[in-house]
C-alpha cells in the first residue's frame, strides 16, 4: 500500500474502525474533496474504482465516521445531507447561484445566546446563503 493509504488506515485503526478498502477510499474522498459531498456524490465518484460499492455502504460508513468524529453532517437545505471532514467548529456559506458551499472560520463554540441559557445545546451551526464572488463577477459581465 502507498503511504497515503497507510496513513488513512492508521487513522481508522485509532478510531477502532476496521480499515476496509471501501472505508479507506471513502475517508480519502472526503478528505481530498472538500466540496461537502453527498452520499450520491461519493458513490458516483467511487463506483468505477469499486464496482461492489453500494450507496448503503457509503451511507453506513459516513454514519460510522460521524459517530467517531471523522466527519460531520452538514444540512443547509432540508432535502440535502452533506458531509464535512473538517470537524472543528466553523461556518458555511452556500451560494444560491452556483450551489457551492464554502467554509469560513467562526468562533461558534463561544457564541452565547442568553435566551437559550436553560436549554441543553447539542450542536451549533452557522450558515449563510447568498451569492459568492465568482457568481457576482460573472453576473456583472
């Protein structure tokens, strides 16, 4: 195996996950493609290389990664679940024109909302929607 695959295998083993070829390739995909892919995107990208891959395997692997903090679920639209390999707190911006999702740094962990002081908060997310600079420039021309 090459060094990249060996490193990914070690990451999985450290999380007590059996490093199957499919799991390694899915982890590699989400680490290298920071486009916040959906299950369908990952499946369609890997099916040629792994003909035995199923969407259920991709979904179950991502759920395993989520439960071991190797990935995080990103739901900006109600009908679309995406996955993010960056598990630290940060915000997301979705361009309403091209659909691209961008990461941005934000101190979400220290975001305090006094009106929720008696609530148990399990997850914090910051999402912005609008038009990205590329689309603004394109529309200008």
